[in-house]
C-alpha cells in the first residue's frame, strides 16, 4: 500500500490535470483564434438555423455543438469554459452548467402591442417552479395596475450561453474581458439556473431592458415589482450601485423557491 504522502502527491497531480487553466489571451484574441471563432460559427450555422426554426435554441446542448466540430475546435471552445473567473473579470456567481434537462414550461403565446400593432415574441422557456410563481405574480399585478409583464428571456442553457459569447466577441473587438462585461460565460448566468431562474421582463408595449433600460426603470410595472415581487419569491439581481460593481439591470429578476415557499406557508 502506498504511503499517505505519496497518495497525496498523486491526488495533487490528478487535480492539476483536471484544473487545466485556459491559455486564451483575455485582452484580444490573436488572428488565428479569431479565424477559428469565425470558422466555428460557420460550422454551427446550420444547427443554429435549425434550432431557431424548431424554437429550441434556449435548450441547445453541448453534445449538439461538439458533435459538429473537430477535436481542435472542441479543445478551443473548452478553453472558454476553463477561464479563470477572477482574471476574466466575472463578477457573477457560479450557477453550475445548465444542460437543458430540466422541467421547463414553454411560453409561446406572448404578444406585445407596439404603436397599435400586435407582435408575437419568440418562444421562451421558464423552469416550472418559477413559472407558477410568475403567473401568480402577474395575476396580482393585473389586479392592481391593469397591466402585466412578459418574459423577454428566460431559461438559457450553458451551450447556448457559450454560443452567444463567441458570437458577440466580434462586437467587442475579440476581447474576452470586454465581452464578459455584457455576456455571461457558461455556468455564470442565473438564466441557466432553474433554482435561481432569472427572467428578463418586457412590458406589454414592448419596453424592455436590452433596448430601453432607462424607460424600463420608470415604468409603473417596475415600481410595482420593487414593492411586491419579493412576496412571490422574485428578487432584483443587480440593483443600483451593487456591492459587486455589476451594472444596474431593472428588468432582470430571479426566483428563489425557498423564499416563495416561506411566504406561501406564512399566508396559510
Ligand atoms: Zn437577464
């Protein structure tokens, strides 16, 4: 039998193999990596088009992505998952890898009215627990304000999050540091955590956070949320002047089941 120190050394060696740190340059990817990103996006294009047509982008899996790529491209994409969160400037918490295999409710009948014209939103997915509470919350809002909020973005799998990240690199001059300020890396988004399900809200006239952050923050619907949402287990994730220095996102709320259960029990 091996001695304890020997076994410890062996364990540390194995750990160092499994914790291989990404070697991707954070400030700007070199030309060959940029070319690789573009080639991967092109390779994935038919899959993405198919998923969009099937309206199942939100549950895209790593298997679906990786099966279409060669070993070098797979290794390259893996490095985005192995980035050191501190060095990459990630301020959000680790939420775990979202593989899409959770109990989700599909919302495919959401309609907004923009300048008198009805417009259907693309289907969204929400974890069942969060959906039930969201529905109760909207019934209460409708009673108070005669208005409700729609889900512009709900559940997003980690593979979808990774796809979005490499897609948006071009908008930030292929800087991982800059892209990470606006797009979560796989595992770091509340949108992929069914127990902490994030919902991005949009009002019935189409005012959302993505395009109209200031307009969203002055809506009566937003004011109502700040007063009533915690009763339904929903909380504002990134308030103004957050301790972590994360930008204010008045439209992004997350669900906490234990808080909701407590409230429901207290009401009984
Ligand atoms: Zn969000």
